[in-house]
């Protein structure tokens, strides 16, 4: 008999992860024991850092994402300091600080040996050639997970650095870039993967959390933009656009068993908006989570 599956899915969003931390702290405080009812922790990019921390450390995983620690991960790269270019000629940030953070928290832990089930997407920029000497194969998405019979020996810290390698923000890591290129909202992908591994779709449910959303738009007066003008908004635009697809698929597949909550922010907060962390914090503290509470009581309690 197939079994039901409760999935917590966390969007990518850079500093917006603080919003997810605060909202989950509120949710777990209101419903003691709810954490242990969750079967799978899925996350993309910064959301993956949080999902991995929860999967290994339990609710204590929330505590490692303080505003100061989040801000410390955004350390300017040497190239950017010498030739400031907003990510046009060099990544804005080095990943050394984040790598140290991940080494401190996860050490040599592998995905296969994690305490709870996880799912993390990333995007690989080439495929190993099928024949020695042949050119590399095409780029493709990859998923790192220990769900079902999966037994991946990848280090957790490597998986985290792969899925957070946002183009123009952080450098490519091990030939991978940010999982947001594939699915910034991982809900649909993790749901279908769980179905493949024996979970019953008809009994599965997903709580999907975005750490912050703000209206994005480009007016028609910019119709003649070229590569240089598109350089700044294109990453955010592509990441936002694939979230609509995930939402539509999950609503069609799950109906009321899919809960999507997007934290509304009063102003634009970019992925690296470390000077606006207080804005994210306050928005999450004051957010009306009653729709989420109602859904949890109906589907997860």
C-alpha cells in the first residue's frame, strides 16, 4: 500500500530565507510536535540551506540563521572589489564565507546519511561525455535526495554550494549553478519524485513557503533593451517565472492539499539585500499566518 507524504517546500530567495525562518518559528511554536509530522524537507538555493539544516538538526536548525549570520555569507569577491561591475564581469560575492558556514554546520555529512528525507535541485552546466575524448554533453538539472532508495554520497556542504551558486551573485561551484534556474519553488519536482518513490499522490500534501515577494515589472518604454540592460533583472525574472509553473501544477495535482504562502514585503528586497534584513524580519513577525494555520489544522493535524 502506498503511504501519504507531508512535504515542506522552501523557495530560494537569498536574504529572504530570514522570512521563512521567522514564519516557521511561529508555526512550530503554535503546533508543538508538528515538525515530526513532516516527511520530506525540500528547498532551493537559500531555501535548501534551511531545508538541509532542518532535516539534520530538527527545529534547532532554525537557530543558525540569525540576521548577522545570513549577512556574513555575502562577502564581496576580490574581483568585484577591484572592478565593481554589478556582476557583469565577475561574481559579486565569493562563496568562501558560505563554504565555511556549511563546513561548520555539516562537516563531512553526506546526503545519504542525513537524519530526515531531503530534496534539493541544482543545475549542472555540462554532462560527462559518453566516450573518452568526446565533447561534454548538454547542461541539465540534477536533484540531490535520500528519498526512497536513493543513496547519494554527495557531501551536504557541496550540494548546498551548488544550489546557491546564483549567476552573477556567486561563482559557479563544481560546474553547478543555482537550483532556482530549474525550480525556485521545488514543490512540483519533489512531489513527483515522491510519487515515483512510492508515496501516494492522493494522500500527499505540500506546504510551500516563500520568504518574500514584491511586485516586479518592466514597462514598455524599455522595449529596446539589449544584453547590458537585461543583465541585472534577468536572473530574478527567470527565477520568478518558473514559480508560477510549480504553483499551477501543484494546485492541479493536489487541490486544497497544496498550501502556498508568499510573504508580502513592503519594499523591494533583492536577493543580496543585507541592509534590509530588518524589513524582512518585521514583515515575517507581523504576517497574518492564519490561512497557513487553518490549512495545517485541516491537513497535518
